[in-house]
């Protein structure tokens, strides 16, 4: 275990441990199917994962990723398919609900949060 993943894994954050796991498993020419790899990763760690992926792509690796992360969805030259459409279809980054909603929220969070306050008032809290 220590040879493959390093010593003192419990000294790392959850996200750092996952990055070490990815780093130890990625090999040139590999095919990787990742299901929401952003779950344990901070935004900064998602960017670090993208750097690892870029290195592996240069070594003929391939990645198929199911994600809701606007950061990972922004990977340069990614082919993005939406399963929200029937049949599944290719979608531009800027058209994705995850990207639009995240961008709108970060630009003007009060537009979203005021609706929460209304619901709190209506429920008597």
C-alpha cells in the first residue's frame, strides 16, 4: 500500500488522497471511465486533476467522464454530451444548465437566495 499510495495517507485531506489515487492509477495509453470525480475534490483539486489528465492525454490515454462540474466540463477541446436530452446529444459548454446556473449564481447570488427567504417567510421560520 505504501509503495503504491505513499505513507501517511491519513495525513492528507480527502481530496488530496483522491488525487494521489488518480495519479497512481493513470498510465499512458489507458482508458478511464470516471463517474463524478469532482465529488471529493475542491475546485483547486479539480484543476490539478485536469493537469494530470492533460499529461495522460499527451501519452495517448482517453477519458470518459460523467460530471456536473462546470470546471471539469470546461476541459479544453472536450466533447460534451448531455444525457438530459433524448436522444443524448452533443452540447456546447455555454449551453449546459450546470454552467449557466453556476455562472448566473456567481454573478448575482441574491437573485437565487431571495427565493429562499420568501419560502422561509411563507413557512413561518
